[in-house]
């Protein structure tokens, strides 16, 4: 039993290490944008295409790689995905110009959603009943810690030694994750081996789509506030220079606490846990709107918003319940949905700012999106009740 517990801990660590590398690569690339723009001799808006290329890679790669990899055992697939991610970062580090950097960021984004989704699925499969969501939360802890530790450290390293070293470092971390998975992870595979056709059945499943819409709309509330937080602090407050990095780290610390909470909430109730997180998200966005101009309260509201940012956990568990034999694709699509939220939230908040509604409007947009997620969650609940009413008579007739 002690050996199994040790293996489980090391497996979670190996998966979380891969998630950590992904989080650092994704978010540090935004902070390093001015440095690679200057070195490559391009404007910052043009350099922003490299950031967009990563997000596009995530949305494209999540479903495509999940389906193409359906016939590969999950352990091997995870190793291949994190190695591919490392290759994309190595291309980014060696890029002599912006077009090749864009290619490298796109390649690095391709395995993002598939790796995280399948890691969560893998962790849940070898976790005991009643603790599966906590296993999922522990994997995502790597992504959360990337914001607390990895991104600030990568930013400092990038400023001192150059932006390329950040991508080299994420390549090394990805390689370490691959080696640990190969050595430590068990060969678990519950149920029949997935196939591309069975995975594609997720696209015809209303329960999968209703769950994905909760994240694609509702989580936009977090991104609507977070994306413009630094600009709002600079423009609307007299905050000291250390306040912004401290507040952003506070958001990450809130995310760590949120992961611990969300795992337990999801083990209690998938939809109930998601509802509590979305209600909290709505409230924190409204609080942020009310305190814009007070940098201390803005920082506190961002920390509290971070505690609601683990919505992926109950939604992942819900997808596992409803996806049937299309587990791999559904898990990958979960992260594609959250990247759609990453596009939707900042876009709508930016439109509100462009219309002259002030910095507090980003919180209002965030609250509206989180409330939209609650509406989607209600539709998912209704769809589940309708499905149960159809299934129970059929089971009774079969009996």
C-alpha cells in the first residue's frame, strides 16, 4: 500500500510538472513580449501574433490530437504530447525571426489542451472513489503554481539573461516531466481502448456541449478582469511599483486555495461545485467594480477572484460522467473551451473600455459572463434531468 501511495504521489508530481511547464510557457510569453519584439526588430502589436498563435494552437490541437491519439495508451500519449510541447518551445527559443517564433508558439500550443485534459483523466482513473476530483485538482496545481512561482521567475530570468532562456527552461522542465511519467506512472486504462470514431461521438453529445459552454462563457469572467487589471492599477490608482506583481501573485495564491476547495466541491457535487464557484466569481467581479481606484481592495478582490478560478475541475468531472466512451476528446475540449473564454472575456471587456465605460466596466462584463455561465449550468442541469427521465424507463423496460 505504501508503495502504491508513493507511486501515486510521484505520478501526480510528474503530471503536475508538465502542467507547470505549460503554465510558465503560456503566461511568461506575454510578459516577455517587449523583449522579443525588441530583439527581433518588430513592433509589440506584431509580436503579439506569437501570443495569439499559441492560443490558436491550443484550440486546434486539443480536439485534433485527442482524436488522432485515441488508439495510443494514455501513458504513452502523455509522454508524446509533453515531448511535442518541449519541441515547440525549443523552436521558439531558437527562432531567428518573428515568423519562426510564431510557428514555434503555434506548435507549443497544439498539445496544451490534450496534455492537460488527458492528465486530469489519467489522474482520476488511478485515484480511489470519492477522491477522483482531488487527484484532478492536484494535477492542475502545477498550472496554478506556474502563476505564483514560475511566471515571475521566468520574467526575471528573461530580463537578465534574455527571453530565449525562458523557452529553453520550459523545454527542460517538459523533458523532466516526460522522463518522470515514463518511469513513475502506472499503465492504467479503464474500459475499452478509445478509438477515433468513439471519441468523435462526443461531438454529438448534448451533455458534453452544455458542459463545455459553461466554461467557455462563465470563465470569461475571470479573464475579463485579469487581462486589464495591471492597466487599471496603473491608470486608476497611485499604487507603489510592487503592488501589481504582488497582486498578480496573490491571484495565483488564490488559485492554489481554489484548487484545494474545488476538488472537494467536485467530489461532493459536480454541478453544485460549479455553481458555487460561478456565484463566487460573479460576486468577486462585482466587488472589483466597486473598489476600482483603491489599490489595496483591488488586490484583495483579485485574490478572492483567484479562489474561484478552478472551475475546470468540477466541469472536468462532469465531462467524465457524461462523455461515455469519448473521454479523451471531452477532456481535451474542456481546455479548448477555457481558451475560448480567454478570447471572449478580454474582447468584451475591451469593447466596454473602448466605449468609455471606465475600468470598473471590466468587472461588470466579468460578472455578466459568470452569470451567463450560471445560465449555461442551469441548461446543463435541465439536460441531465431530461436524459435521466429518458434512461430510467428504458432501463425498466429492459429489466
